[in-house]
């Protein structure tokens, strides 16, 4: 705070000059004696914090001092990587109270070289021989009395050179977070210890990824447990560690690689790792509130990163693969899988290293290589045998996956269970009704088709009451790189973008999806209606949605409908789109009227609606029957080959059960629907209704145009606040990004809670023809959403992209606190919270997704662009 104001354009005040002089004198005079004296004769603690443009860092500083039992013993060193003017929000709190115990070094953010480089600067420039060393990230909250707790736990470790390390728990910030006010961090209620476990090797860089798993207090027996790995976000030990195993300043722009390399250096230098017996800190895992140093990504940065990765691999004895270390030409493309190291892994139990990098030998030899290389007390081979991980062979033992603890220690189940399980050929018993298909499906159908039928029938083992919904098998030929849906027109698209931003276009093409927070409030209505009215826009849409009559969702089409809560438990209705001149002006008028119903003019009418009979085809077509039934068509396409080989039968009418019934009758309904599909030749069963096209243009839930919400209903005046922006987005996609949309369809859904969910699926499949969904937009209307409400959108991302995706969008590793976060098909689940005014765009035929069980009312509007 002092530094910012002193360097401000208006110059510092006399009082600030005095405070600044005091702080400078304290830092200059610091020595082992002065640090000890300032600590009141108690053991002193030096806290290292690198901060890249992070407004939360100021709160972290205050929290450290206020929650320490003896704050006089605490000294904080910060490497600020900021711009004085651009990042004023990082310096809004008055920290003069701590000026004599906070030391700083500054870099302009454009000169930042990653967290390893920043930590090295802190150690070299700000450490003053304090007794103990604590390494944290810039977005942290601590438990009360954290200083005494860490010292006590370190003293109980059965080692002469102990190091406490773990992943912390989590905290969150409210949706309307703005720095400068009171601390509004919401700490996770859990206080059980977290063990660090091996997870996987990065697909692109080959470095080990580790994650945190919650364990029971009883399993540790009140004594810090011996740990196998070192975590960058929380490490506490004697400060002798800084002299023996310092950070390598030559590891520029390295993110992944810090933890395995530092673990190897520390362990071979004689340091032993231990897991604390309780939570001592809370980390903000989302990055929505701050940028990351990758914002300056360029070919030079990628070269520096590749060079640093090379050094770490050499130190660890890992065979260097040219494609993995990425020559500059190989990493230049942002969509290249080889360019997939960007940020911390999103792991289950809200864990993932926020800081990364490496500590390998610097270039050259002699003193530098010795100072930043492996230790000499124990060998690297001994460490690999101890932890059960071999980077050179890319093997991870079951012991490593459990962090050295017994399988019974974990609160949410054995994290090594998936790896320990062997493939089983045994099949799940089918409910009665399978005979209606005209053949023994497990014996005559390929296994993946049988699995699809079981999943749709709710008979899959994953379709029970757990967190993962029954899923359709992934498409075998699914590419690992998302389609390039948006292409800038000649001369660049930026000038034609209004709702989207250039980085959104890049992320959608690079990752297959993009998360836009504050869509209506920040992007649509602030400029035209003012910030206060714009903030009400999402609530207006939610108010309209709550008035729309809906009914339980069904699957199939035409007269072959069926329901399965194991697949889809929401209520829904199709929406018709606004049309006519003045559409946006009418939406703005509604926003200016405000949320209070009485403020709406009596003469205010909803916009004219698009009707299916219109010719030529309107821009927005309600076409309830015009959205594809991936759940039915995808399966029908798989089994279509059986249509002429004994799978036929009378088409009849579907005896499908409705209203969410499950059990044997549910499967009978599916059987009839499948039989009807077989008789008509597979995935083309059923005619389109209301002018839709065949193939991929069939109804998503069997409804005809009659299923569209009443186009004249008054609630459309509220819904149009959002729907009008979808019309504007379509025009923007076509005019600026060459999308070429032929039509859209829109659906309103409500999950009533009680565990309602939607199984894993794609919104379009390669087998579909005609008008096919290409881009999906899901808008959430859930104020006061809490973690325990559930209902997250789970997306399945290729492992080589998952870490970068999680870093960009603040998603969390799927599977909950004990989930493995790994899937055999090479996809990693990431969860997106259904928060108010959040819009998620994704490639319809590429991104597999599911809705996790919802335990509270959950509203969303989905728009498909064809």
C-alpha cells in the first residue's frame, strides 16, 4: 500500500513518506539479531508469497497476521508482479500496520517469469535468516493460531529434518466479489487432514501430477504421517531448507515440474515429508478473480518453458522426447496438444498445485549445477523406490496412489481402487423386457452397444445413487482436439465482437468450451441500462423462467417416448424466439423497468415470436421437434446395422413409461422404442414435425411444436432479456466469425432437486445428417448457489487439455473429494458450477458432458446453434 501510493502519479503524502521510510529502515536493518528481537524472543517464521496481479494477496497478508497467535514472530516476503496503474485493485487495503514485517520486491507483470522465478527472488532478496520457512500462494486463508499449530506439528514429526507439506482445503468468494471491502472469503467447513497422492503423468510434459485426498483423523493417530510427495502450495520446515535446497532462478516460465523436481531434490538432500494431522490453510482454487502469467504467452515464453522442462527432465533422468519438450514451431499453435502446460491441475478435493515450476540444475556446470541439483544424502533411485513412482518408466504404484497410507484411511474410498481393478468380462444382469428386442442383446450385440442400452435403461452400475450419472459410451473416433468452430473474417473479428471477446473465441477453439461469467450484467446491459439495472437482468430472466409451465423431460421421438430418471431427471419446455424490429430495444426497456413487477409499463408487450409456419425460415425457429435426440439417435445409429439381421419386428407403438417411472417397465419402454427403430432402419425413425429436417433434426424429447411454451405468454417479456441476446449472439457469430448458423432451438429446464440429473452424453453425434447442432450455449439462473446444492455441469476434457482448461476457467476436478479424476478413455472430468448469470459455450458434437445430481432447484436455458 505504501509502495503503491508513494509511486502514484500524485506523489505520496508526508505521512506516507514517513511510513515508507520506517518500512525501508526496518527492511534495511534486518539481520538475524533484529529478526529475533522483533519476534519477541520466539522462533521467527518467514512466509514466502509470489503474487501475480492478485487482489486477494492483500487479504492473505492481513489474515496471516490476524490469525497468528504471535504475529510479532511472522515476517512476510512478497514478489509483486504488477503494473502500478493497471493493478490498483491489488493495493486497496491499508497495510501500514504491518510495514515493518512485510518485505517486497517488484516486477512489472510483463517481466514475470513464472512462480519458480518469483520464489527464487523472494528467497534471495527478502529472507533475513528467520528460524522457519513457510511457503504459500497469494490467495490463502489460515486457521486460528496457525503459527503455533505448525510449530507443534513439526515438533511431533519423527525425523531430524522434517518438512510438513500438503494441499490445503478451499475457500470461495461471492459472485459479486470486489476487492477493497471487508474479507468475504467463505472457508470450507471440512477440517479433516489431506494426504498428497500420485495421480497421473502429464500427457504433454510427462511430469507427475499429484492431488489431495481427504483422510480420517483417526488414521493418522495424532502424529503427522510420513508422506511421499512435496506440495508447492504449503510447505513448512526449518529455514535451513533455503540454504540447502534453494529455488533455481533459471527455471523461467516453468509451471509443471516444480513439485516432482523439488520433491526429488529435498528427499535426496535428507529432508523427510510429513502430512499435517489437520487442515491449517484454505486456498482459492478458482482463478476467475485474477489473470495468470500465461496471459503473456508467446513463442519466446514457450521456448523458455521448454528449456526449463528440459533441465528438469535431465535432472530426473527422464528420456527426452523431442515432441514432448516442444521445439518452438511445435508449440506455437495454441490448439496443439503439445502446448498443454499452463496452470495448476484441477484435482478432486479442490486441490491442484497453484504454483509450479521446477528446481533442476541451471545451465552450465560447477557451483550452479551443484546448488540447484539433486542432493547427496540419498539417491534418486532410492527416492523412486520409496515413493513408488518411476518418471522414466511412467509407472505409479498403488502405494503412491494412496500417498503411502492404507486404503481404509480415505474418507471417500480408496483412491487406488480404479487402478487396482482389473477389467471384468462379467455383465450386469438386465431387467425383464430384454426379450422384446428379439435377440439376447448381451450375446448378439457388441459390448459397447449393450452398455449403451443398459445405461439408458438405468441398469448400469454407474446409474445408481452415486454422483456420476449413467452414461452413454463415448464415441470411439472422437478427436482429442476440438473443432475450430469460429474463424475470424479477413481483417480480424475483434471490431465486430460485442458480446464475445477475442480471448473467448480463442478458448472455444482451443479448449472446446468457454465460461463467461456475468454475461447479462457485465457484457449486455451495463452500458445501455447502468450497472444497477444490469445487475437485476439475470434475476428478471429467472423470474420469467419460474412462471413457465414445464413437464418431465422425455427421450425418444414421435410416438416412441420414454422416460428414465437415471438418464434425465429434469423438467423442460421448448421456447420460441423473439423476432421483429426493436428486439434489443424492447429487452433494454424491460431491464430499465427493473425487477419490481409494478415498474413494468402496462402497455409493455413481449416481442413477436417466430412461428414454425413462417416462410422463408426465420432466424430463430422454435421447432420443438427440431432438436436432435442424441440419447436415442446415437444409440439407434450404433445398432442400425442389426436392422436387417434378425433385429426387426413389428414397429407397433412405443409402450414407453412416462412421468419418471423406473424399473422393469422403464426398460420395456426402451425395448419397444428400440424395436420400432430397428424396424424402420435405425437412426432415421420418426418424421420431423413442424418443418424440421430429418436425421439430426428430430425432437430432443419427442415433443411436437405443441410443446413450445405459449408464444403469447406474459413471461416472455422477462425471458426476452436473455433470448434477445441469443439472437444478437447469432448475428455476431455469423457476421464476425463466419459461423453460418442455419437455425437455432432453445429449451428451458428445471431440475427440481432430490438428486435429479442428466447422464453423460453428446449434443450431436458424427452419424447425424442434415442440420446438426454445432454450438451449445447454456445459461444458468441460480442465485445463492452453494456447493452442497450440486447440479454442476461436468465436462469431459482430454487429459492433455484438462490442466490448462482448469486454470483458465477455475473448474474443479470431477469426482468430489475422493474421486479419481481419471477415466480410462483418456478424458478427465471437470465441474462447472451453475451460478447465476454464467454462460457456457461449447462444441456440441465434441464435448461430452453431464449434469450431476442436483439437490436444489436449478434453472437453465440451453440454446443450440445449427
